[in-house]
């Protein structure tokens, strides 16, 4: 395994988030209307709320996905997910759904949710604020819609209190 350098961090402001929404809206509107929105927890909750309001989508569902931690007893990145929460099939069958998450890193979560929606008879489209093609495990899959491409670890404004540990902010520490 090749050693990687430190991961670059990028802290976003609410103004940055507004710009991402502004970038996504024309893309999403060009795809036509959606019958519902499926927010992937936890990362997709805030983006999903913002986009559902902007697109006037009132039919909102959530999905919670857990991948096992890597250990000697699991296959690591190839491990199958556990769906902690997922809408019943009759709530999504035949619907054109917008699947929302904050970031497509490895792509495992969005891909797993998309596949489960397709298996239930829905027509899912994936949407993220940030797409990291450098981390994606999928060479032939990417989000249908994304606001930006990045190689950084993104810290959103709603994560600042829990996401800035050991991230240099440029502000000197108080003694």
C-alpha cells in the first residue's frame, strides 16, 4: 500500500453552501421534476432540506446506511452495507427519486442506496454537494449531479463543532 500525504481540509461557510445550491439547481431542474427526495443520513440531511425547499419537493424520505468497520473478519471496502433505515418498497416504487448526500467519497453509500431503490422499482438519481473522484471505488459510476469536484476532506458549516479537531484554522491558539 502506498503512503499518502496529509489530506487537505476545506472548511466551508454558509455562503459557500449557497453557491453549491445555486450550481446544483439548474442541473436538477434540467432533469425535470422529481416525485420525491431521499436524504441519506447523516450527511444528506442539511443538503436535502435545502434542495427540497428550493425545488419544492414535499415527498421526503430518509435512508440510514452502515458499513462494517474494517477488521480481520470483514472484507473491508467490499463489505455489504446494513440498512438501518430505509423506506418500504411501496413508498418508492415507480417514483423518480432524488438521492441526496453531502459527499461522494468512496461512492459506496450512494451506490448502495441507488441499487436498493432500483431493486424496489424506483428511478433514482444521485446528487451530492462534493464529488471526490480520487477516492471513488467505482470507475464507471459517479453522481448524476454534483456541485463541485474535490480532493479535500470537506467540513461543512453545520459540522464545525465536531469536524475541526486537528484542522489548522489559521487562528493562533490562546495560551
